[in-house]
């Protein structure tokens, strides 16, 4: 079995990429606060849609039949 010689350090080809500050980089993703805010917006939007779909209650429908249209605004 042959021994594999260790890799030599040699000349660094891209010295900019070896900079320790470059290790902070990475994929561009939303911040956690942005994700939380997006979740809050989504919840509020769904609550608005749910509330608007339930605005006409059965009591309003019954009242419009019982009272003359002048009082109910119809």
C-alpha cells in the first residue's frame, strides 16, 4: 500500500476568500424579525377575511325582515 503524501500549503490562490471576515457571508435570507412580522401580517389578514365573511349576522337579517326598510336603511 502506497502512502499518500500530505498536501502542501503552497501559495494561497485567492487570498480574499481566505479572509476571516468573509466567513460571515452566506445565503441571503430574511431576518428572523422579518419572518415574525410576515407571520403577524398573515394572521391579521386571515382574521380580517374571517371577520368580513361573518359580518352579516342572522340577527341583522331577521331585523331587516321585521322592521320597515326605512328604519334599517334598505
